[in-house]
């Protein structure tokens, strides 16, 4: 944390060179310092999806949308750009996807 405070955004010495001199990776300089605040709506959505996915991991995204409608979850009109779902929720496949032909 201390070395990161040495790096200043000036035009005299490029940021790349400052990071090299301080032995700090550039990604730590560009990273956001504050944690992202999550809305209560998003937490509820994540909890609902997590519970249903735990029960039925073979549900795809279309079936999960139907489940959310059945559960009477009313999302906002536009999706939240900062909300990212774990990769396991995105494409679990169905039980038939592993069958031999």
C-alpha cells in the first residue's frame, strides 16, 4: 500500500515507468480502491438464483428466467451493468447434454 502511494499521475514520468521503479504492478494502480456497493434488489436476485440453482443445477438461463417470473420477483426495467453472475450459473447444461448419441 505504501509503494502505491508513491505513484502520482503526472506527465513528467510516465505511469508505466513509475510502476517499474516502485515495483508495483499497473493493475493495482488502476484498480478501484472502494468496494462496489450492491443494491438490496441485486442481493435478493442473487439469493433467489443461488437457491434455485443449488436445487436444480441443470436449469438453463431461459428456465431460470421463468422461475424468477414464477417467484414474483420484479426486477428493474434495465439490468444492472455492475452485476456479474458466477460462471456456474451461466451454462450448466441439461442432463441430456451428456448423453451419448
